[in-house]
């Protein structure tokens, strides 16, 4: 059929262009000549104004809109562009070829129309027939024949395509669904239904042709061909909102589309169709001027007082207003159902998603043979078989291998049937053989739930995995810290062991010497026994201090914090070490002001710190002119104690080292210092425990100054303590 | 002629005890209290044996041992390492660096004498 239409279109084009060329260049001397003649005929001049005065810009605009919609939505256009379309790529070519065709066929419209008006001025010849009457008047029989053939082919082509398109629609979307709904059992029993389909369509064709003739008889006399066309264009335009909305708007629903169509057609019928009947005298035309039931606001062609438009624009305005309003309004009343959402996805995302969305949502089982039989019943058994074979080849199956149909095959069968009996009926028929478990809204919701649950799970999983990664990192860090601590502990153990072994070595060696030599000289004997005792003392001190430090470091030390007068502590410590200073003949200077605020600390611990600092100072004092000074000073937020000696001093690089465990710093001039190497580390920890600092300042050769600070005790407690003292 | 032995240790009391022990046994005894001093005295006095403490100021026993073994003139000098860290790694490190013997503190004076005599081939 498409080939026939194509040929018809070409014939029409050739005939029309031929008569156009004849009129333009045969009767006149080209376009310019025809338009020249306008100036000599004033009554035609108004036609040459681009916008005829009667209709105005709105009329022109309405016509353009209507024509554009007609190109898309007229049944025959739809039939050719969509139903008969076998290849989507053809649409691209049609997109430029069809407008070009329209342009070509319209080039000579004005010359022919003007030529006719000029030529038959005052003779009352129907303008619709100019293309025939012009060549006839010049006795060009062959051209007349060509034009007649062209016109005939144009008319028949239009009629054929239109009626076939309409009959297919009537058959697929009206008759079959009704039949299937009311006589389903009978349909299932009948074996071959292709005959039934054919007869339905034939009847529809006859009916449509009769209706067309009827309208022509009733309204045709009053209207030109163009006017009839415009009335039907306006009707067809009512499909536009639902179709365009369906392609671009997800929110559209079935109810909205039906409401929009109903409203649009109702308004169209009232404002355009009924008036056309009335003007033909088939209806009383009283309601045209007085409005329905005498209400002026309801005048069909000046609805609600809207005047100043031509009837087409007027109809278009009100029908679109009602149509779009009802479509959007009703659609928004409730959210789309699952089926509508699926459809919307198929159409709106058609360019995005090439996957068969519909197929993905189909669940069920069907035998291939059942489907093939079903298709055969409507398309004929032979055609059904060949179509299925071709499909199998395309999918890469040898025919007959597939017994169970998959979703794609079911959809394929459905689309085949849809071409014959419409998509709604096709779905019903396929459902009758495919044991589909139809997707209810609950199930769709369930599927969506599962999907969202999966998403939740995967998010949860992601979160868990992130947490795990973080935990692993923490664990790694903790492990590294532990390993570090372990290494430190190992070092300390090793140091402690070393420190313990050293005095033990001396003790054992001296003991064995004494044991093995009973006749040892008395001075040696006394000296060795003295060394054994001092090494044993060193050992005891070492053990005590190691345990003490371990206790402080592990936080298990007992602290007896109370307000203390730091001056008193210092004086007590000096008294305890006075013997040491006397031995070294050291001069001790004190600078200890009275009435300083109290500090908060543990009395015994603080004395321990002072004793350590004082004994350290004594240890390094020079043999001559030994001097030690102890200074107590008030600072902004606490007290500062300085213990200054005039010993050798400490090298800058050693000033931090001496606060590490077992790190004793000797001097080449002096022997290795006695002591455990734990005094300063312990002292520093004690001071820091009470919020203070302990550090050393020293220039080598000029002595060393050990300083520590301790913050004031909180004011309230201090006042209380002073009050108690008072 | 009596054998000459150098005691290198920074622990005064240990030096005193070993010095007394060795003199009583008839050895000539030298003393050093740090690594550098020990190295200098070995080069100057050429003792037959060095009792070398590992943990010493300025230059530890391992470094002194290495320096001694790097000097071909001193190849006949015996080295007995003394350490308070009795770990296997320390022992093998000392022996790997060329020490002839190894004793862990605290040691028995009898064993020390036996080891000293063995190293001196007596």
C-alpha cells in the first residue's frame, strides 16, 4: 500500500507542478507577471496582503499550529509514519523529504489561485476547480487529463489511506477489545481468526466511507474543501496533548488522557462540528446566535464572551483549554499506577534506554508452539510460522529448539498481534496462552521494595565495609603502637636487666674473691665488703625505682595530693641532704621568700623530687669552691624552684637525654656517675602529674640549673586551708 | 714472662674485682674505662688479651672489637667480650666481629680465669 501511496503522491506532484508551470509561464510570463496583474484589479489586492483581514494573526497562527499537528496526528499520517513504518531510520529521511514535498506542491498555489481569479473574474467558477478549469479553458486536453488523473489519484490515495487507517483503528481498538471482552470463549474456540479480522475491517471501511459521504451531503455544500479539512484537523489536534504528554511527561495517567480527550472533543463538537451542521441547515441555527438554551455566554462560536477570533482559532483555544486542563488536572489527581509508570518509562526514556523494559517486567511461562498458534490464528498459520522462524534465526536459535518462550519472545508475539488486533487485545490474547502471573501493583511494589532493600543492604554493606576499613586501620595503628610499646618494653627490660646484672657482677666477683682467699689482707677484705654492701644498696635502689616508675607510668601510683607550703618542703629536703653537701664542702645558698601561695602536690613525692635534684647537684660538684643555690620564685600562675650548681654543665644534645630512663650522661673527666638513671625520669613524671614542668638549663662549663614549676592550689581550697591554719 | 691483659669496662667496681683477681693469678693488668681509651691502650701496650665490656661510653665494645680486628698488626691479640646483655644475638654479633670468646655478666671468677687461660693458650 505504501508503494501505491508513493506513486500517487508523485503523480499528484507532477500534475500539480505541470499545471502550475502552465499557468505561470503559459498563461502569464512568470511569477512577476501574475503579481503585476494584482495592481490592476483592486478587488484582488486585499488578497495579496499576507494576513487576510478577516482572520488576523491569530487565525494565521491557529492554521499553522493545526497544520503542524495534522502532519503528526491525522490518522493517515499516523498510519504511514508509525503503523506502516518498518524502519525507524526512515523517519529521519521523512523529516526533510515531507516538508520539501509540501513546499514543492505549494509553490504554485498562489499563481494558480490568482490566475484563476483573474481569468474567470466574475464568472463564478469554484476556486476548488481552478486547476482543472484553467487548462480546460485553454483547450489543453492532455494537460487537463494529467491534472484529472493527478487529482483523482490524490483523492483516492487520501481516501484509501485514511479509511484503512481508520478501519484498522476501529477494528483493533474498538471491535476486537469488545469482542474479546464479551465473547472470549467463542473466540478461543475458533481456530483461524484472520478471516474474522478481515471482515471486520472491510465492514469498517464501508462504514467510514458512508459516514464521510453523509457528512459531505450534510455539511459539504456550505463549506469549501479546505474548511472541511480544518474542522477535521481541529478534531485530530485533540490527540496532541495526550500523545505529546505521553512521550515527555511521566506524570500522565490513563484517566487524565481519557478526560482530556473527552473534554477536547466535547468542546470541539459544540464549537465547530454542531455549528457546521447548523450552517448546512441540518440543525436549527438559533443556538448559534442566542446561545444554548438562550444563554448568551454559551454561544458556540463566542463561548464565554470570547469574540474577535475566527471559528477555528476560537475552537482551538477552548478545546485545548479544556483538553490540556482535564489531562493535566486528572493526571495529577493520583500518582501513576505501576503499569502507567512502566509505559511512561518506555516512552519517555525511549531514547535513553534501549533495553526491553516491558519484557523485563514480564513474568510467566508460555510454550513457543502455543504462541505461534495464537499468532497464526490472527495472521494466518503460514505467516505465523514464517515469522516465528525468522525470529528464531534472528535470535540465533534453530527453529523448534526453544520450547519455553522467554519474555522477549512473548513480547515479540504480542507486538505481532498488536499490529493485527491492537495492543490491548494482543495483551489479552497473549495472556490467555502465556501463564503469566500478572504483575499486580502489590507485586510491583514488592519488586521495588526488594530493589530498594537491596540498595539499603548494599549501602549498609558499604557502610560496614567502610567501618571495617577504619577499624582495620585503627587496629593496625594500635598494633603498631603495641609493637612500639613492646619494643620500648623490651628495651626497658634489656636496660633493667643490664642495670641489674652490673651490680650483681661486682657483688659476685668480690664475694668469690673473699671466699677463695681466706688469708686476704684485712684492708682488701674491708674494702671489698664495703663495695659489696654499696652494690647491694644500688641494686635495692634500682629495683625500688624501677617498680616506682612502672607504677607511675601504669597509673597505679598512690598520690596524696594536698596543699603544701613549698618553702617548707625545700627546707626539709636540704636538711636531709646536708650531710652530702658537708662531705663535698659545698656552699649552699637559699632564696626562699615567705608567705607564698600554697601548691597542690604529694608531700613525699615532692621531697623525692627535691632530694633527687639536690643529690644530682652534689654528684657533679667540682672538688673546689663547690656551690649550690636553691631559689623559690613566684610566677604568674604558680611557683618555680631552681636548683643551681657550678658543676661541668650538660651539653645541649644531652639535655633531653638525661630525662630518659637509664640514660646517664658521663663526662670524660669524671667516672660514670653513680645512681640508677631513673631519678630524673621519675622526678619529671611527678612534677607533670601535678600540672608542672621540669627542665634543665645549662651552658657546658658553667654549671647546670634544674627548674620545675607547680601551679597554685585552687583559690577556694587555699582560702580554706589558710583559714584552718589561722 | 707474664701475660699482659687489658680490662676495658666503665664500671669501676667490676674493674677493681677483675684486676685483683688477675693480679693475684700473676698477670700484668692494664685498665681502660671507655672504648677510645681501650683502643689507644691496645695499640700502645700490645696486651695479649683484652677483656672488653660492650656497654661503654664514647665507643662501645663491638666497635672497639671491629677496629682491633681491622688492624693486621693486632691479629694476635685475643679478645674476650663481657656483657650484661646475655642475648644470643649479642653473642653471635660479638663472635661475628672477631671476638675470641664471650662471657655474660655476672660470671664466676673461676670460669673467667679458665676462659682467660684457654685464650692465652696456658
